[in-house]
């Protein structure tokens, strides 16, 4: 049974930090690129970061570049999102997603069809 389980969300103050984790099971993690996306209330889902299956490249949306860092640990089948300098506009439900190799489009492309999605973890940034 394939699962992507996110954790680490919660309430943070503006300027604060959180680290999200996404544990994968039921598929060969090392064959999949991973991404994080988010959906704020009343808005569509926004891709924010991705990492290749071999950990050779990472990608970021402009909205989070320089503040968020994606990483993966293949020994733990886990992808992380370290979030710093949080802003109220980062408030959203955060999802991880898996895309099997080979990639036909860039991870941030609207044409990418991810194979699996998690259920999400809520991040709220407020004072």
C-alpha cells in the first residue's frame, strides 16, 4: 500500500521556522523525484519545491527561494522541507508528492502528473 505521510506542521510566528517531513512507503523511493506543494485557503495548489530521485538537483518557486530548503534521506524514505523566515502568506496546507523517473517535464511544470500525493500537514504563520 502506497503512502506519503506528512508531519511537522503547526503554528509558527512570522520570522520563525518549521521543518516538514514526508515519509514514503509502498514504492521504491529512490526511483522517484519528490516535490512539496501547498494550498492556501481559497487558492489553488502551488508547487514550491522539488528534488530529483538521485538528490543531484533541487528546485524552488520564487515565492520560497532563499527561505526554504528541500532534502531527502533515502535510508529513511523521507523528504524534508526546512522552512525559515516564515511569513503569514506561507499559511497553507502542505503536501508532498512523488513522481516516478524518468521525468517528462520539470517538477514545477503544470504538466507534471505526480504518481502519489500525501494528505497534507497544516502550517499556520501568525503572531
